[in-house]
C-alpha cells in the first residue's frame, strides 16, 4: 500500500528545496528530510527492525524526533514515541507493555534512560548502510500509543497503517491543507495528538514549526511565534488552550482544531467570537486512531450541547443499546466505532481486547468495531451530541484518565490504606482531580503524596487536591461510594 510517507516523498521529489521543518535554529528542506528518513530507515533494517517490530523512540523535541518516527515506519516497523520528561518507571512500563525491542535515541539520552529493551539501540547519527526497505500492508502495525488503565498500568494500543494513513489523508483533504499550510506543533511527544501535529502538514507539503515547550506556555512568546513563523493552522488545541488563546490578540489563523475535552464551556463563555478562522471540534478515542468525528463550529454556536459532528471518511459510528442493537435517532446510545480507524487491540491484553473490540455485524465480513464507553445521541442532519461516559473514565486537559490507575498508585504509599479519586469543576468549566485518602497520614504532607505519585504518573494525572478521610465510605454493595465523596467535596 502507499502511505502518507509516500506523499512526503512525492513532495520531496517535486519541491526538494521547500522548507519542511522550521525551528528557531534550523530549516530542514523536503529533500533533506526525505534523505535523512531514508538513511536512518536503512540503518534500522540492517540492525533487525522490520514489519511488526516495535521500536521505541526516545529523542528530544525537534527534527530528530520527526525523522526517527518516520524512519521506523519506512523500515517497516512500528514506533512508540516516548516523552523523555516522564518518570522513568512509567517509561519503562510503557516500553514493556508495548513489547518494544529496539530503541532509537542519542548516546546521551540512551545512557540516561533505564528501559527494558533487549534489542539494539540505534543512534541517529549512525552511518548509511545498503539495506532493502520492506513494503507494508494496510494491516501492518504503524505505532503504539497508551491509554490509562484500570489495572494501574497503561494500556498499549496497537494502531495499523490503514487507520493512520486514512486519518492523515482525510485531514489534508477535508481541512484544505496544502503547501501554504504552516502548522505549529503543540502536543507533547509521546501522545498520539503529536502524530497529527507532526505528519499532517508534511503529508500536505506544508511547513511544520517546532519551538521549545517553554515558548508554548508563555502567552507573549507563543503569540510572537505564531506571527514570526506565519502560522496558519493549529491542530491540537484543547479547550483549555483555546481559552488561553482567546485572552490575547490572536493573529489571523485559518484553522484551529480542538479535541480531547468538552468545548461547551469555552463556547458558552463567548469564545467562538475570539477565535479567528475555521474552528473544528474533533472527537475520537486512541483506540480508533485519534479522531472518529468532527464538527465545524458555526459563528453562532449551540452552547447547550457538546456537538461532535459526523464521522470522518472511512469511519462508521453506531449508537447501540445494552443489547448491541441500534437506537432510534434522538435516543441515547453507546458509541461503537467501526471502519478503517479501529485499532488491532491492546498489546498483551487478549481478554480486554476481546471485551472492547468485537465483530461488526453491520460491516463487511471480518470487520470489527470498538466499544468506546461513551454515550451520545444523533440529532438533526446526523450530527452527534456527546453525553458522557458509561464508566469512570474522564478527560483531563485532553488526556483520557482512568481514576483507578491513580488510586492504585496512591495505595503503593506505605501510609495510605484507602484511596478514591473523584473530579471537580472550576469556575471556568475545567475538570480537575481530587484524591480522597485514608490511613496514617498525620505526618504525611500533600507534597510528599505528590512526590510519591510523580515517580510513576505523568503530570496530567496528578490530583489538584488531597482530602484526608477517616475511611472510604461504601455503598450497600460494599463498593466505594464515590458520589458521597464528590458531594462532600462541593
């Protein structure tokens, strides 16, 4: 099959001197980018990488990270991008769950990371070799991403080439990206949104702008960067980030894409008026290749509902009842996703895969659909309205979090005997985490609890507050009474 990497190669052949990646220090042309991807891919093949082999990528933010991910794909393998700023134990857990056997890194970073990889480490500057590059099929593994897991360990989601290329080509086509598109990468490495940020503009022949993370966190520097580099498009803006944008004098962006959180609080505050150009709200789980539906927000939006639009090309959305039968338009049903974006499943988790990925009785023979746990209803013209979850999973700053994973991490503290995580909402409609803990905690500070969690969890999973309780209240069935705790917290 052809993939989006073939699209990048075609741009390199047609416009080799055109800028592909721009940083404060360098400009990498399409010709240079394609040559470096090809060189590293051949090194990887010579070292044993190939189809169905997962390669961890541990590289600092910048052009090298882009080259490494693309080279793994061109070598026929699947990449697992690691955010090297995450705690070491979590990185190790991600590598183990993804069953990564190779590492692409730099000598410095490779020496600092203690990762359970028994295969070779390939450095970015290794010499060129003569090795044949394999071809991939639509069902070949492309990348591994992680979601929060109820077992206390992250779940490794296996995404195939058919889903990734379908999604990226859809973005290019539906959002009108082209050689004049300039995208500023927002999402941190290691999260699937960074794949969209990275490869959509390159598949379109546009420019990818990479600036230090610190620039993205300071309003003045961020706005200056948008102006300096002529940014036209932002593809991974959470509603929290949109609020940040709306508080400043925004340059005339053509397109801003929001995903990961409810957009309704932002719209209800009048935010649409302050975002120039086209605003698109995307919806979709990691298990369905990032995005399954999109909704173009009109100038006068409905602020009473979370509208997530209609399916992207190649994707089918079913709303089903408890018996897995379709509900009538206007009725509430669980979202089941079919089509090209459905992941292969979870690495090393056959039971969980069988539970969430099931045969699709509405599709072609052999097709499957993913049970999301989300609730929605279909409104006029097929537009979907998101209505929440059937389980405890929540979204925090665009990331899907299972509170059970945080609770499990809390219970590994020697002084904690009980832990329940609930959520709160601030005056701007943003969700945050509250940890209710019991145990011998008289001499244990909040800072100590945070430090304990920080050893294994990423920052977005850190509770904002810790509430001490004498014991965890239970329901009549003996389960933790989370509603009582949430009510006491108000």
